[in-house]
């Protein structure tokens, strides 16, 4: 059988299949459906320095070939995670990765530092699609300077594998990726959701409480695939691809475009065992095509 193990910097993965933050809870919610230790990694829901209530309802809407959400990073804060969630997930035999969000570089850095001391959390993923509350509300991830400010602050206080999740709502995502690499990111993951909207024409208002939300699901895959391909050519650090992946074929496309690993998100809502099916499908394809290792197809186009 072909070897599925890959590396993201110093982070060793059993296989290239991970879960996307916000779609898999803390992993525990899926343990009745799949063997959690069969995944390359689990990226848990977004964690912030202080508790967040999230946005008002409604905050999810179904669209053609996808969904919109404006959940708003609802969570109980990093201290709650460390005290109550970490003890429940630390012994899961895979890479448990925490997605970190914030409203200022200092917020990100402090949250990351509190996670840094947790022995069984080998990596974090920075969500730089968050608004910078001290600079007019523009998302950190839409400018090189904004992305650099967060990565630099976190890198100074976080000493394990640092993955930066990039926003697709930019003119040139390769420039943002290079900026993150220059400040010490070990990897970049992309894409986060695309900004979108849906309207109830009878009520004459948005289907979401705050008007707009993040679009995810199969409809974003061509955009995500193109951006992964562009970024993989622009940086030397490993790229993690995500956006609309729901089959092994989808995952293989991302690997061929240059992703070292992939994340599955929205598809988990439709099929809670999709991650294992994709893992096995990649292995079957590699075997059928005479490949000894998944590395043989990474960036092959």
C-alpha cells in the first residue's frame, strides 16, 4: 500500500486528511461515527482570548452547492478550553490543532501563548480573517501589513508549528502568503470562506442576521483550487488546501495543485464519515496508479 504520511514543517501526519475548524467541533462529537485516530489531524473550533457569544440568529443559510454562515466565533475562551476541553481531547491519537482568532495582534499572541504550554497540542492555525478592531475593522488577512502584524506577534510567543489560514477575499493571495512566510509561518492553509449573501425576497431582508456571511461547500472549490495552486508556487513552506472538498477526487486535485495536506469542512455536515472515506479513496487511487507515496503527486501539475 502507498504511504500516506506527510509532514507540515516538523508536524508529522499519518495521512493528509484533516478537518476544518468550525465543522468538527472538538472531535468528540464525531467519535461515534469514525475512529478519530484515523485522521492526520483535527482542527478544533475557533478559540479566542475571551469568551464570545457569536452573532444573533439566524446565522446559517443553505445555498446552491454550499452554505453561508455568520456564527461569529462563538466559544467560551481559551482558559475554558485549557481547563475543560483539553483534558478531554489530549489523549486522542492524532494531531489536535487549535484554531486561534483575535481582534488585535496582542490578543492573538496571548491566546497562542496560553495554548503553547499544552503538551498535547502540537500546532495552531491562525484565523487572520478576523477584523482588526483597532484599525477600522478591516480583516487582518486582506493586507500584507495586517497579516504580518499578527504572525510576527504570535511567532514571538508561540514555539510549535504555526499554520496561518488565509482569507480568499483579497486581490493577490500569493502576496499575503509570502508575507506570512517571511514572518515565520511554518505553513499556510487556504481558503477560508468567501464573503457572500442570500436574501429572503418575501421578507425583503437578508437570510443572515448581520447581512453577509462566509460561503463554503462545493461551490467554492474551483476558486480554492486556483488559489492553492498559486500559493504553492509562491512559497517554500507547506500548503494545506481546503474549500469544497467532499470526495477523494477533490482531495487529489488539491494535492496535485501543490497542497501537502487537505482539510474537509462543510462536507462533515452531510456525511460525518466523509473524512475516512476520502482518506481511503486517496489510498486506493495511489495504489491503482502505482504510486509508492502520496508525496509523488503533491504539486505534480
